[in-house]
C-alpha cells in the first residue's frame, strides 16, 4: 500500500501545471473527453511501464537531452498541425482511432524524460519489488491530474470560440517545444 499511495500522490503533485496536464486541456477543447482520457491511459501505462522496467537502463544509452529534443520537435509539429487542422479534425472524428493515436503518441512523447517519468524511475529504484503497485499508483495519479485538465478544457470549449481555442492550444504546443529545445541544448535551465 505504501508504494501505491506514494506513487499516486507523487504523480498528482508532479503533474499539476505540467505540460502534459496542459496538453490534456488542449486536447479536450478539440476532441471528446472519453477518447482523450483513453489515449492518456494507454500512453501513461506504456510510458510508466518503460520507466519502471527499464528507465534507468535506457538512460545509460539514450541521453535525456536527446529524448527531450525529439519530444520538443514533436510538440512544435503538433502545434503547427493544430493550426492547419480544419478539415483534418473532421476526418479524425470519422475514424475512431485517429484521435486515440494522436493523443496517445503525443502523451507518450511528452512524458519521455518528464519529471513524472523520472520520479517513477526513482521511486521504482527505491522501492524495487512492488512494481505493479507503482504502475497502478502512477497511472491513477496521472489520470486524476489530467482529468482535471480535461474538465477545464471541456468547459472552456463551451464558452470560447473554436478559433481562439485552436490558436491557444497551438501556442501551448509550440511554446513547450521551443522551451524544450532550448533546455535540451542547455541554453536555459528549467530545474
């Protein structure tokens, strides 16, 4: 129970105001919340499983800066895609997998090298054997924190015009991409 509760609380606190929570909010303004949550769930399980099972080992081969650089470039691409996405958004609604894959891939990349993933690696290294409890705790913590972001995003969608939301969501993606690139290149220090 200690591993689960520690992981759950740790991820909720780490995720508040994090880029993936803002990402959840941005996706919720554009896509149905159930599809967004499902994409987040799958991406989180996969990402945190990697963090728990092999995170420390992988970090010895792939520098964190390279992972952050690739994820940051992907953020900029997603941001530009949102601006261009008038007709593509309608196509995504017709294909039930497009939204899921968009959200799942974006979240998986966003979590690579993120503080919640690194905290999951550290917690699993510290606690060790109780990996299932850590995975369930971190996943549920992520869903609670990002669920709050989705709720806010869905509420905004009711009161703010789509074009404003689209520009704001695009700006969030591009901003995180640029900041991530600058951080990966050691031009700015975020921690």
